[in-house]
C-alpha cells in the first residue's frame, strides 16, 4: 500500500516539475517577444 502511494506522489511531483518547466519556457518566450517589440517600436 505504502509503495503505491509513494509511486503516486512521485508521478505527481514529476508532472508538477514538467508543468513548471513548460511555464518557464513560455515565460522566456514572452520576454523575448517583448524585447523584439521594444526594438521594433
């Protein structure tokens, strides 16, 4: 039982990490786009 629970927690943590990485990637993309827009303006 405990093993199943710890596996579930591990998978949830992995998913959260992946989600955070995805969000960070999107944020860096947005920052770069904003810099480009400022240069163009």
